């Protein structure tokens, strides 16, 4: 652990909690089936890359340590998670700006639907001088992980699903993303997790009627979360639905200041044991 970059250390810790919570690890803390490691991070190993380039500039390539050079790989976070927990499914890193976290959840869902894997989704955005310079403001240490799996797999081992991913879309604007995700068709929104600055002025009456609207970055004073935002929104939405709250939960990220908006709709898990024909994914 000492030689790993900070982002990987945070990811390993978050993944450990998530896999244990889902009941997917054995006595040796390993899960050997075709589970995927999907990571969303826009800035995860930027400090390692900058440190390596500084070393090359001052001491040449001979000054690089073989212990630290692997940390400059963009996929190093997902790689360490897969190695530590023996996750033998696809290994994927999503670096997609403001929508990256929700996009990573959607990609994990796609892998499950395609029969490629059961997916552990890990999101990491470490703080540090390099990240602060890139963002232009003080950043936040954030590591959050959620586990997705098919409904029939969860039912077969007696797992307790917290939420069902009902729809996802990424579009040029919020209205189109909401339509694509089915947010206007699946009943009332009880919780809307959104960027207040991006959501301001939206004319979506369906969302204006949401019982609660929370901006995790400003209202909870967590600061900029970048690629970690979307999956933290999903974790918060799952906790909200598990608590028996009324209405669905909606997470949105991106907006007019970015190249796109992503929307992901989560609904309460079915009260009855799902049949083997259902293909919902439960975080």
C-alpha cells in the first residue's frame, strides 16, 4: 500500500467496504467470479503523472523508480482493485468530465445486461496540490463504491437490494436526458440529486415537484467531487430509497456549462422476490 498512489489506496478501501456490504467476499476477502472493476475518475492519478514528468525533467528517465512508474497508467486504479480482490471481469476506467460518475454506473449496467460481468463500480477523486491547480479551487478527497448485480443473482443468494436502476441517458440538455432516462414516466420524484448551479432555471415541472432537492457538493459542503459525484449520488439515492421514502430518486450531472447532461433514475427495489426473467440491476 505504501507504494501505491493515493487514488488507488482510497479505491481499495472503498471497494473493500462495498464488497463486504454486498456479501460478495469470502473469508480471504476475495471474490473470484467475473466481477468487473469500473472506475470513474477525471483526476485520479494526475499527481503521479506530474511527479514522473518532474523527475524526468530534473533527473532524466533513469531517475524514475520502477515502483512508482506503474502509477502513471490511466487504468492503475481499476487494475489494483481487480488484482487485490481477484475481480476477473472487464476492467474499465471512465474519464468523462462532469457526467463521468453516472456514465460509469451505466457502463457497469451495460456489462451486466450483456452477460459480461457482475460489476463493482468504484469512484475516486483524491485531493492534492496538483488536483487543486487543475480545478482552480480546493478539491475534496472522495472515494465511494457501489456494487451492481442482476436481480436474479441477488435473489438467488438472498441479498438485500437497495434500489433498482430503471433508466439512464446522456444528452445535450437536461430535458432530453430526463426523457431518455424515463424520469417523466416512472412516477413522482421524491429525491433529486443535482448540481444547483446547473439545475437553476430548468422548466421541468416534474422535477420542481420533487419532495427534496440536494446538491451534495454545496449543500453538504463536500466541495467539488468531479468524477466521484455521480456514484456518490447513486449511493445517497440508494440509502434514501432503502429508508422507505416515497417517490423515486433521480441523479443528474453536467449541464449548460459542460458538453452534456446525464440522468440516472433509481426506483425502490421490488417487494417480492424477482423472477429469473427480470434484468434490473440493484446497487
